[in-house]
C-alpha cells in the first residue's frame, strides 16, 4: 500500500501522509514526486479519505507567494496551473511561454524555501481554444505545439480540452461530436507521451485530466441561471469512449494515468451571483465515480463557495478544486482597502503623491476593454461597478499592465514609509486588523495583502485536508 492510501482504519490525514512520504528527501530518496504519488493520493479519496488537491490558477506574483507560504505551513503539495490563453508558445496574455512560466514559478519556490519535491505544475484547457477561429488542421497543429511545450517545460498535470469547434468544423445543435473531441484528445496525448519519452528518464510521467463540461479558459457569462449538472450517462460515455480510443491508439499506459474527469457539479458564479453546491443533486455522480474507481472528478469555478460546500465537494469525490478569480478578487479587496487608507492618511500631505491606483486601473480598463467588455452588460453606472467589484474579477487581467503596476508599486512605497494607524486598518481591512492585533501579522502592505489572499487559500487547504 502506498503511503498516501487509506489504512485499515481510514484515519490517516493528508498532512501525515505527505510528511511520511516527502520527508524521504532527507533520507537521500528521490526529491521529485512521481505520478503514482498524485494518483495514490486521489485514489485515497475514492476509498473514503476526505483528501484532495486544490489548484491555484493565477500568475500574479503576490497570489503565488501566498500560495507557497500556505503550502509550506501545511507541508502539502502545491498545484499551480496556467491556462492555454494565459501561457502558450506565443506568450499568452501574461507574455510567458511554458518554459518561462515554469522558470518563474520554480524560481519563486526556491526563493521562498519551498521544496520542488512538492510543487506540481499543471496545464489547463490545453487544446485548440486559442485558435478556434482557424481551420481544424491549423488549430490542432498549434495545439500540438502547445502540449509539447508544456510537457517539455516540466508541467506534469495536463488537462486536455478539445471541446471547442474550429472554424471549418461541421457542428450540430449539440456542438462538436464526441468522437471528434476524443480523437483530437488522443492526438494531444500522443504528443505529450512522445515528448515525455524524449526527456530525461528522471522526469516524472505526465498525469491527465479529461472532460470539458466547464466554462472556457477565462470564464464566461453566468447570469442565466445555475449550470446544468453533468448527467451520469454523459460522464460514463466520456470515460468509456476515451478509454477505448486511448487503448486502440497505444495509449493504455497513459490511460492508467488519467487522474481526473472534469464535470459540472452545478457550481458557478457571475457578476453578483454565486450558484452554491448541492450534494443532493450530485449523489448519482458521486456513486458512479466510486464504482468506476480509477479517477476522481475535477471541479472548476469553485470560487466563492462556502467552506462547508468546498468540504462536501471533496467528500463527494470532486477531489481537485480549481480556484483563480477568488484569489485575485481577495487581492483587489486588499489593494482597494490600502488605497482608501492611503487617501485618508496621506492625502494632502506636502511632498506625498498618492498612487491613485484605483483610478489608474479604471482608466486602463476603459482604454483597453477587450478583457471585460464581452462579460459585463448594463448601463454605464453598472459597468463601472462591475469593472471594480464583479465576482468575475476581470480586472485581474490588468495588474501587470505598466501603468497599473507602477501605481500599485507607488501605493506600497507610500504606505511602507508611513506606519498605518490601527483605526484606519480597522475601518478598511477589518480581517487584517484582527490579525495585527493578535500578533499574527505585521501591518505592512505586503503582509496585509498576503493575509487577505491566504484567508481564501486556507478554506481550500482545510477542504482538501491539508491543514
């Protein structure tokens, strides 16, 4: 039995299992977790242990730093994922290729003292999505290069997503047919396997996530009601078809490393609405995956779910929880709180130039609306509100823009040089005020932001059994 599997009593905790396995690096054993380690952890979930993984889907340095600190405290895996539109061979919206993103994340890990043995990089929605406006041949050629780049850069968890129709695809009312999706998925898996074999033998084997019943990379509008929960019959069809196609194409070994199936458990969020998880509605799905017995479910768009709902998702075998916008939403809350403190405390002081970070962010979003215009609808008053406060958090695409980054840096500099009065901290950042009063953090801008982001990460850590 693996160290990460359930013992006879089912009483081992995630932390105990990880400490047992990964403290092995102090005994001159391998310092890179193998594919079986992840699979074994998730199989433990199927056997009744309420443990899982949460996936941090963000490229913001302060979000990632908070995630590393949380995983250090928990002595857990840290799974960091990038999407195909965020990081690709052409740079994506972050300007980073798979190689440069991996180097960036691993460099941060090393700088923070986080063991690379517990870092897992994942690629999300890898497929032709970014090039779906082109013909299928051209889009799939770029998708193959995308997957090749991710695997070569050391990304281990590969979500293959070929659900989208390309420009010349014939589609019916239900969209692209399942066989075409599966054939294309197997094409990308073949590339991933070939790329892995060409790497050093010490490179861990890729593990795969299949299935696509979730919003596309970057999210989509979700104001038309709660999403429909995936039918058991559809999940069964996806798994059976993928298994047959993979085995017929010489991918039986890769099929054994399919650790997750993406389904829709009925969770989603929109501008100002959250669709909560209801375990009563997913009982049949949970029973089915227990019976199937080789992979768990991966749940996307779990942002803003209640702590109890996150815990129930893991217990019900939605054992891989994705979180992204909630983390930058929390970061934005902290930044706006600090900007209010800056205005109240430093406004009007001779020799002090305020950062005006909120105003700069708003102007950049107005000048470059492509990242939000298709997602927010309403009159000008509503659009102004949504740009700043929507759960969709489309302002996450703007923090790296030069003018916004400069204003953000000015905010940190201004407040670092002037101790923040506690009454102002209580007024604008009450959660952080309590942590400061209790001596858990210092009232520096960086620690205040870190605390707000980690307040979200801790919910996921607890739900996944890491804490």
